[in-house]
C-alpha cells in the first residue's frame, strides 16, 4: 500500500471515529446509554475498532510498508 492510500484509509477512519464519538455523546446526553446499553456497547465497539485500525494503518505508513 502506498503512503497516499494509507493516509486515505486513516482519514476515512477518522471520520468513523468522529461520528461514533459524536453519537456516543448524544447517547450520554440523553441517558440512552443507560436505557439502551447493548446499543451503546456496540457503538463503543465500533469506535474502539476504528481507533485500533487507524493506529495500525498509521504504524504501517510510518514503517513504509504493507
């Protein structure tokens, strides 16, 4: 994968991270995290996976490979 492609994936993942965080904040502000804990947990899983994936793509880009 070229650096440009890594950066594109990193940027797309940042969008997922930002959207998930904003949705989590709305959940928390309206107490939906307590009323819908399973949905909130799934949202948190999406957020956490996007953060992990972004970290891996960043590391790969910095190492100049894969």
